[in-house]
C-alpha cells in the first residue's frame, strides 16, 4: 500500500464532516432506490428510530451483559421475539450476532462441536449444502474444517432433497437449506430436508437470513409459504437477519436453536487467562451496543402490523417488477420466487452487457453466474421507481438486441470470464488479485 501518515494536527469537526461527505459523492444511491442489494430501506421514520437507538447506546459494549443489563434485555427480547416468530417452542434459545455470516458461522461451529460431543464415529465432519446455499457456509467450512458436500437443484431451482439423502455418510453432521435462497428467492424443501436430517440423527439449519423477517408475514397475509421454521420436525437451528428485512441498523442478525442445550455448543469459554475468566457468546469479542439497541428499537417500533404492511408492499412491488420483466421480449424471471427477491436471465441478449447498460444509467444490479443472470432485492423504497426502471430496462434490452452479439467489453467481459473459466483455481486467483488491488488503492 501507499503508506499514509496521520495528519500532524487534527482537523476540526467541520473539516472532518465535510471530508466525509465529499468522499461519499460517488457512492451507490440507495435512498433514490437505484440499488437492488446491500441496503434495506423502508422509510426515513424507521431509519430515525434505528439511528436514535444506535446513538443512545453508541459506547456500550455487549461483551459483558452483566455490566449492561439494558443490552442483555434488548438482546434477549429481540432473540425471543425472533424465536416466537420463527416457530420456536419454550425450549428455544438464541443470541444476536453481527450479521448473517456470523449467525451461519455460529450454527456450523455449533454443529461441529455438537458432533464432537455426541457422534464419536465422525472422523472428518461434512455438511450437505444446496448449490444455492450462501457462501457464509463455505466460509464456515473453511474456518472450522467442515467439508461441504453440494447437492443440485430441481427444475424449480430448489434443493433436490433426494440428492441430500444420497449424500449422507457417517461423517455428515449437518444439512442446510435456505428460506429463501439469495440467488433466486425460492424456498428449499425444508420439511423433506429436515426430515432426512432427523432420520439420520444429525442437525439441520434453516438459513432464513433473507426471508426470516418477510416469510412469516407473507404467510399471515394469506400467501402460500411452505413450512421452513423451527416448528418443522428436524429443524434444529435457524438464522434471520435483523439488518435485512428486519430494517434494523447494520450489525444485527439472530441465530436461534431448538434448545438451550444446543446453544451451549455455540458459546466459547476460556477459564485460565490471567486477564480473567472469559466467556463469549459469539464470534466477536467487543459487541457494539448500538446495533443491539437499534434491533430492539426497530422491532418494537414496527411491531407485527408494521412488518405486515412492509412485507405486503415489498411483495406487491416485486410482483409488478417480475410481471414487467417477463413482458420484455427476451427477458425471463428465473423460477417462481417465494419472496421479493429474484433473478432474471435472457436467451437473446448478454445479461452482463444489459447490467453494464443499466449501470451507465445509474442502476446497480448484482450479477449472478452459472447461469448468467441479474439479481434484484425489492424493498418498499422501490415504489417510486418501478415504472422508470422497467422503461429503461425495456429500452436497454431493445438496444442490445438490435446491436447483435458483438465484442463484449467492460465489466460484462470480466463477469463472463470469471463465470466461464473452466479452471476454477485460476478464477479464484483472478478474484484474489482483484481483491488485493481494491484494498491497495485509495
Ligand atoms: C445476506 C445473507 C447471508 C449473509 O448475511 P450477511 O449479513 O451479509 O453476513 C446469508 N444467507 C442469506 C440467504 C443471505 O441473504
């Protein structure tokens, strides 16, 4: 990196703030609803509540819940409300974490340690994951030495449950499924998958990071939502992100276990440190009190009626978008999304080029691969841009069709290359170098 010295003398508060605001001028415009991932925004009032709660507990540290009884209460109540919402019984127990990835890391670590205690026949632990499972599971496997075994999808892009049955070995400790999966917004056959886990005496995790704060409300609104939560026999843990459709401040997710016995395998305790006996509920040491307070605040501010209203709105907007995209010649929404997240592909134009064209007009659409597709996460904030978005997408698709398949340039070329390189090790190296570069330059 190009080394940089601390400023000799500090700046004034005004100078600091003006620099911060200047640096953000080219950031993605989530408030204007130009982004389709990363920020889940449902209105200024909710944001104000989250910010006020965050600031009120800005300095408090959730590492020691005995020092901050307030945070202990916020965390336990937020986890308890999540558990109730997601089919937990009186024995259910959970904690908050810093996000979906940490919740999944914790669930996999819990499964590994549970197996160490209960399944001595396991020599090299394995978990069974649908191809669409979030990379947080791969990361967990990498960190905790649990080998991932992938199962394919069926025609509706849901995990093929029978393939899970066949993939079980004496080393399998965990099966996972998504509700819904990030790429296509479809729910895996959780009842079947969890049933297979139960028959084989192993654990099952539902990744409801994305759907946890949408699906229960869509169900209450009368939509058909297949069972996915802790009430399903065999489901032993579930994760749900408060900082996604829970609309809390970033740094908040919940992981809930069927029993507190199981949750004990999540906790870490070191008793022999000169610095003191060290118990820690999750992966991190210091835990920002603001994120915990904001999660509690937003859940209580919105209440069930608030979440119902927002889920209804996001789902209706999502249906307008999927109908609108399916009406554009050459574009097609993949599978039948169970929630307000979906992908679309094309048999006529290169969707990566389409993504580039839309980006040139200010729209940020994530690129999927295998097969190439563009991805959309719909929030209530998108209401104001549905029509202009569809109009620009229609015109961009038409422009590409008339151009024909010429040379592909820009990001489209990069995505095309990474997605299709037969040598996946080389693809990984390419992305590693790219990442190295990002964290090198200002
Ligand atoms: C977002 C997401 C995750 C990871 O959550 P982070 O908060 O980004 O760490 C895991 N699973 C699913 C299905 C998700 O949508």
